[in-house]
C-alpha cells in the first residue's frame, strides 16, 4: 500500500493526459504506476513516468455533456471520451464510488472488448487501489483520495467511450478446466490487422464454465482462468508478446473488481472475462507452443525488480498479475515477457 502520496501525485500528473494516443493506442501509465506503487516501488514511479512521458497526449476535447437522458447514444463513441470522464467525475463526487461502479458495471460489461480490453484493466487497477485504501485507518496517508476516485472516473469513462460488444459467437465443444479450454480455442484464419479487425473474425469459442450459477464458484473459476492464462503466456507468448498479455490481465482486472461488486454480478463477470481471454487467445495465439525454461530461480520480488528495470508497461502489468497468481509457472511467464518484449527507453 502506497502511503507516501506519490501515487496521488502521479495520478494527478496523468489526469491532464488523454486515455489514448494516435487515436488508437492506450495510455498505459495509470495502470503501470498503480502496479509499481502496489508492490512498494513508489520511489520509481516518477522516474518511470519521465521515460513514458513522450507517449502521452493532451486531454481530448469535449463534445457534449453526457447526461441521464443521452448516455445510451454516447456509449461507444470514442469522440466522447472527455465527456464520459467528466460524467463519471461528477458521479464519484456525488455518490459513493461503489454505488457508481455497481450501477455501471452491468451496463459496461458487455462492451469490455473495446480498447483492446484496456479500459476494464484500468478500472481493475483503480478498484484495487480504492479497496486497499478503504482498509486504511482513518487519517493515515494513502486512504481514499480525490486522485484515486478520479482515476476510477477516467477508467470508467474510457470504457464507456470505447464500449464494443461481441455477439453471435457459436458455442463450440468445451472442456472442464480453464487450461484445456484455452488450448481448445481455434486461432482465427487471418491473423493480421488490429484488435478490432481480428475480433470481428472470431466466430466461435469453446464453452467453459457456462453452467456456473453460484457466485463463489464463479470467483473460483475466474481465479482458475487467470492462473491458466498467465501460465500459458510462458509457452505461447511468442505468438504476440504484447497482445497476449491481455488474455491474463483482462480477466484479472475483473477478478480484482469482484469484491467491490454485489455477488449477483459475479457470474456474468466470469462469462465476460472468459469471452475476452478466449477471444484474445484466438486472435493472437501461435500455431504451436514452445518449451520455456526460465534463466534461473527468482523470488517474486526479484522478478518484479527485473520487470521494473525492463520498464515496458505490458511487462510490468503481466508481472503484477503473475505475482497475484504467485506460483513458479506464473513467475516464469513474467520472465518470458521480459525476454520477448522491447524495453522502455527514454526520449531519443
């Protein structure tokens, strides 16, 4: 838990930037700095931001205020990102943040595939910080603060602007375990183009956990999915070292959010998370796995230090998820991402 105030400083610094750059690439900085702070590396936050700063763009222009009367027409309109962020900023200022999340989670959940699943991942990081902050003793630094509430508003606003559902997927034969179900996902025939183009080519996914109705079982199955997707990266990450990270980090964002949600929302959250993880697998998985042996035995803290030194935002986020899973295969996946990915470098 960051009690230094550095995370708040970083979030305030970032909230003058937009959620994307170049009209399509996500601003990963809020997620990465939250992960650094969550693992006790607050002292590295601003140094990392200085390296990432050339990738930031100014906050987008506003079009028209989102209201209770027009929000449905604004949903999924990427031009309205600033309008949506303003809307959620007002919401979290006027109401408890859990109430806002509970109202909007079922509205946004069907569209979690927009923005390459980054919006839900950003929300998951914001919720983790708020949940930890709520457990902080009154008066102690690092509790629920304005910047942390604003970060939730930015995440939800980005999600609403990039809302993109999938429908009409054929239900293909499935298996009992998450690992076997991911193995059963068939790659799309044409693996070129961006995320949205590839997503449109996903026509069917294996059935998994479709009979789950109990919230506790949904939580357990979602935990299993995150573990399986993280493990799989070690042997399949070479298919696309960046995008396959989201097969693990997107469902983990949902898992992190469950404690803040009513239990009635846990089962639909599991189903949406499975669709996201399986779809990313179909879009980017290689034709065949490769054997992978880590370059040594490392503690979780040592693996995170290596990820931080590497600096790539997706490496940091996958390592963050790998530490949630916590076993040797998950740490191996994090080490594999370090080997496959280009390190973050400063301005040239």
